[in-house]
């Protein structure tokens, strides 16, 4: 039997807004910029002291996919961010596919500048801890925890960009089931210095610019699989190496373990295990591959990369069949072009299915039926496991963030429920920004 404490306290309301965005990752910082530029008084809540989400806390690189079949798929504010980052010397746009390798620190700086320029109020080092609801399912305020204690932010509209649908879950939004399938594994990236990146193998591995090709480093993978038992290596993915724009420095994606990113104890166990894996993998690379003989660990990601957790049950759920068929909806607000990418939870395997044409995301997948002032974007949109396995990546998250931010601002201006938005106006406004829909 659980032991409980009952605590009653007065919580100060420290801000009142048109739109509050929870989560400052790729979906969240774009959503906040989009809402603010559309005239909404906007706040952005982020648990870390910097923005960028999995890009900057998890070192998840490259950003994929902006271009497919020779045409841009994600445009508008997300592409403006890439162009500004490039001007700062902070990224390389890998043509023709439009994957973007980036400098982690300049990524943080660029999105911070764009958010502040848009007039967004930032609440960093603040952890979402609860929600206050009024009658009819309307959200009234979010509760956050920081060094000031518990604080409340009131808003007319809220956008959940937490990745794990934390706000939607707290508000009682129904979630997608897993059909008994295990969640995709979590992985911790690490960064190695002292790598000889000049060899043909490494040059091919660190540049992810080939459409229809899994960019894992096959020579390293095959050797590791052959040595797996003798090395006591355990399960691993890829490996995928990516340039960080600095000579001799690469990011490495190869650790993996099964974990529920929404279960504190399980995720804690996973973080501990993955950090051990990162140093073990680094040693294996150093001892067995000429390119890594002088390598060393520069950094391990602040947080393990989470591929899959909660997703809302929206007004429309994007099915794998519709996604693979590139069905275009009347309320399409974003696109997706990454392959259907499902990593094995109990082995080194990976299922990859490449798209023939970029797919579409309907506005109705960003909203739930009975929640009149809540939208979601990023990893928690309404999609089945197949469609989600493509849409979970950064460029797609930025695209849905842009749509959710603009939609929230329009609803705030018109005083309408998110279910009653003028979708024709929304689509037109997104196109004016440069969205490719």
C-alpha cells in the first residue's frame, strides 16, 4: 500500500498569455516563434537552460529531412532557422537530401536568438508539473517548478511540444495504444575527438546525403557483428557517425537499451546503462579501427534520445497506409519525408522503409476531440506506429510546430476552439510563411 502526503499551497500566477508552448525542442521553439510572429503574446517553457531539445540535449544529428526527390519538403520558419544557422557557420546542408549536420552550441544560440527576437517570454530551468482546468475541458493554466518554487502560467491556448505528450497526458487527453508492441529503444549519443575523418570510409559515413540509403557505417557494423560475442559487446545500433563541423570530431549513435521514457525509474536505469555503454563503445572503436586509434570521449549527451513514448488520440490519426500513399488531406499543414524507421528493442536490427513521395500531416492530427484550447506538435501528434516512425524526426517536428503555433495564434485572434479554426486561412497563412503543403 502506497504512502501519500497531502499538500495544499497557494500558487502565484506569474504570467498571462495568449499562447503558452511547453517544451523548447525543435517543435517547441518553432511553435513559439510562429505564434509570436502572428501577434500572440507567447511564453515558452523549457526544462533545461537552453533550447533545442533532442538536438542539443541528446546530440541527435543530423536534422532530417528537408528535401526529397529534389524538392523542399519543410519550409518557412524551420528553413529560415537552417539558413540563419548556416550564416553563423553552424551547419552544413547536405545536398541533395537536405539533411543538416550542425554545431550543437551554435544551434542553441541560433534558436535562442530567434525566439527572443520574436518577443517570446522564456521560462527555462522550469519543469512542467501540472495543469489547471476550467469547465468543458478548457485548460486554464500550466504549473511549473523551478528555483522560485511552484508557479502558474495562464493562457488562452496551449501547445504541447514536450515530446512525451506530458501536458496532454496531465490534461487527460486519450493516448494511442501500443497494440502490445514494445517501444523503440532509447539511445545516448556521444562525441569523439581525435578521429581520422579523412579516410574514404569516414568521409562516406559522416555525410548523410544519399537518398534511399541507410547511412550507417557498414564496414564498422559488419566487423562489430563478427566480433560481438568475443568482445562481449551486447546490443548496439548502426553505428551512425556524423560530422560536427569540427576537424576530427564526430557524433556517434550506437548505444541502445529498452526503456520507457515516461517511467522515471526505468529511464534512470536506462541513462546509467547507456552512459556505461557509451564509454565501452568508445573503447571498442579505439581498439579495433584505425580511424579511431587516437580518439577520446569529448562529451556524452545530457539526456538519452527517446524515439517513442506517448502520442495523442487525435481527431484524425495518420495511418501507415495513408502515410506511405502520401494521401493529401484538405487540412494538410506539414510534410514528412524520413523513412519509416523502426529500431529493434531486442537486437541490433532496424526496419527501414523509404518513401516514394513525401507524405502529409493533417491539422486534425494536432488536436483532440474534447480539448478546445490545446494543440500538440512534434513527437506526440496523432499517428500510428508506422507513420510515427517517420514523423518523429526533427524537420518533421519543426513543421508541425510551425503549424501548431500559427493555429494557436489564429484561434487566439478569432476566439475560436481549436476544432473550429478556419483551416483555409491556416493553410494560406502557412503558405505565406513558406510552408510546403
